[in-house]
């Protein structure tokens, strides 16, 4: 989806196309890859368009911390499933006076008809995101008679009012990660490809709706009632991911994030629905799968992710995915 981006107001560059720039021929799939090199960022984008759904995967290196965004008027009304895969950023939209925070491994569902404002990004890390944009009419049909949270968002969108399914972003689950990888690595022929991608986009919507509905009704552990403790847990998660090749012990991690071990273990389980090292193991193996699908050598992936040997990596990979790394690459 095209947006106007610049380092100063009045000096705009259009990044990405618009929904209409990727015409759908005979109801099939249209894809486009782009690379942009600006003074303020380097970006690689993959855009996929099928009837009623627009997908964009982006990998951006920001050279400046602050960006400016101006409205574009060639974009249809859409609801965005937003997944921040790595990096972090904050956008302030002057139109509705709302701040949107995007943290690593977080997701939300957003309806934002126009964007005119500023963004601040971490220049030290790659900013990777994945978005599914549903045309408003298609989203309204899917949301009808679904969860309460999804129907409330649909009501706001139907009235043209800015809305998020929740103020607080939630972690991206492994099921969502796998769904995103399935879309990015889809190699079905035309026709089947469209059906597959559409079904996966709807699956992502279902997974998000279920997650937010559970968050509303679930009684949270005591450690999650405090904003400080919750921030500490997110810091612990991010630190684990950044040091995936040599993770700290629980005791070391508790000291690093400023929380006691009991709150760390109980709160982590409550927030991320997994133990600390269960989460780390799942993240390692899912990341390994993505790297292998990109064509990285098995030995390099095992070493990069801190496994003691290729055999140890292969055994853990086969146990999780029921296939060896070599068979996945073939």
C-alpha cells in the first residue's frame, strides 16, 4: 500500500504501490518485489494482491530516527492485520491524535483510513513487518457473527471511525508465524495459489481474533497487572531473542530485566503461554525453518542459532516439524 514518506515535510517519496497498482488478472495472484534506496532508509518490499486482499512484507533499514508521513488518496478503505516481526517503531497520526506503537514480535488489527504524521524508528536494527489488508466490505463480511471484539472493530470501520481491536498489542504466536511463512513461501500454481493465500489470510484473522478474545476473558497472573512488570517481561523476551546464540540463565535474565525470578517465570508463562526456554526453543526452530527456506546451509543455521552440533540441531528440528532439515530444503 503506497504511502508518502520523507525526512522533512514537503520532501516526499512514495514507497510501495497502491492496491490498484497491482491489478488482478482473471482473479489470480499478482506479485511485485521492490527495492528502494533513499537518504533516510533502504527498503525491500514484497507485495501480493488477490481479490479483496492486499499483502505486503517489508524489510527496512532506517538511517534516520524520525520520518514524516503524508496522506495518499489512491488507496481504498482497508482493515490492516499488522505483524511487527523485528525492530520497533512508533507512529503518531495527527488526524486522530493517536499514537501507535509497534514492538518486535507484536501484532494488532487496525483500521486507519488516513495517515498524516510522524514516525520514530530504531536505526540499530532491521525493521521487518508483515501486513494483510482486507478490503472493508470483505472484512465486514468475515467479521459478521464472529467474536465480540472483531464485531466491535467492524462496527467502527463501517462508520469510518479509527479503531484498533485492542489498545495493547499482543505477541505473535507460533501458529501466526507459520501462517506468515506459508504465505511468503507459497509455490502453488496460479489458481491454487490464490485459494491457498486467501485461506491463510483468513486463518491469520481467525488466530488474531481468538488471541484478543482470550486476552479479554483470561485472568492474568499477578505479574501482568503491573505495567512495569509487563515491560520487564517484554524486555526479557526481546533480550532472549537478541542473544539467541548464547542465552542467559534465568537468574541472569531476572537481574538484567529488573524483576525477581518467580515473577519472571510466572509472568513469562502467562504473557507468552510458554516457559522461558520453551519459548526460546520454539523461536530458534521456527527461525531456523525460515532461514532454511531462504536457502541458508544447514551447518550455518545450526551454528548461527547456537546449537552444539548439526546432529543436535537436526534431532530438535525433526522432533518439532516431523521432517529433517535436509528434507525440508530438498
